C-alpha cells in the first residue's frame, strides 16, 4: 500500500459505524472487516477527499508518529479489497 497515492473505499463496500469503530462489508467478496478504532474510521472516511492516504491520516488527526500503525491497518484493508487506489 503506497501512502503517497490517492485511495478510496471500494464502491462495493458498505460501512456501518459502531461505538468501537465500524463494520465494513464487501458485497463482491462477502468479506467482513472490523475497524476497532474510531480514528481509523475517520481516516477511511477521508480517503475519498484526500490527495493521499498520508493526508487522510493527517486530516483525521493522526500524529505523524502514529501513522505507521494506521498505514499498516490501511494496508490490510487494501489487501482485503476494502479500499482501492483512486485515479487522481
């Protein structure tokens, strides 16, 4: 997952916010993912409008020292096709 390119939620993914974070369901693959952090949900929600994943983290209030942890989570979401690269 390249943090310096644009990403978005996959069009076939539905997000259901929960007190613990959110549930993501991919209708194409039938996969379910749990976001166990409300800040991560904020990052995912900002991907579509941010020029890069790194910018989405910053816009969600993620400190630069915490970004590696969030990038790892985004990498997992990319591997499971919950998020995808976006044309800029």
